[in-house]
C-alpha cells in the first residue's frame, strides 16, 4: 500500500515536472536530489538497525531532510571557494537558493523567534546555557539553529 504524499513532496514533484518542461537542468537535478533524499530516509526506516525503524514518514521529516540538504550546501560553498573551485561554489549556491524557497514557508520569522526566546528568558533568566537548549528544542524544524543562537545571544546579553 502506497503512503499518501505530503504537500511539500507534491510541490517538489510538480516543480520538477515544470523544470523538466522548461529545460532547467539545475533546478530539475536539485529537486530530484531532494526527492531522493526523502525517499532514502523512508527506505532507511525499513532497516531493523535504524533507530527510527518502522516509524512512518512525516512532513516534519521531509522538512528536516531539506534543512539537512541546505546545511550541506552552506558548508560546501566556503570550502569550494577556499579551494578555488568557483564553478562548483556557484552550482552549490544555485542549489541552495532553490532549496531555500521550499523552507521559507515553514520557517519562522526573526520576530516570531524573538517572541519564543523572550518568553524563555523571562522564565529561566538571562543565562545562555539554560535558554539555548530549550529554544533549540522548541523551535526545532521551524528555524535555523544559527538564527536561534544569534537571537538567544542577543536577548541574554
């Protein structure tokens, strides 16, 4: 029995078809890579050794996969530039831009993050070590860790 696709997957597939029709190879390759990463996570959950064995895939898992792919690109770009491989850095940047459009809708704004962090600071005091883990846990999947950390530092100073 096939599982129901999530809206994010449906959007990725639709956009991949549009990219194929438009002959946009970079976008097509990027979207296929993202869909394959989601599929690989689903397949990995059929392995008995996997800690998430048997658990059904959720939309949050799909978004987490996209976040991981964005993180990979963010890490690779400076390394390619440092190594003088500008064409690869540009390719990674193009992929990053495409993937981020899918995460924007699920990501919280800085103001929303500030509201959550402010409540945690009011609750726990201005100690970074107490606030940061709770903020990361509460905002997981809805905001980038680096953005959360920057706002927590700002509000605990």
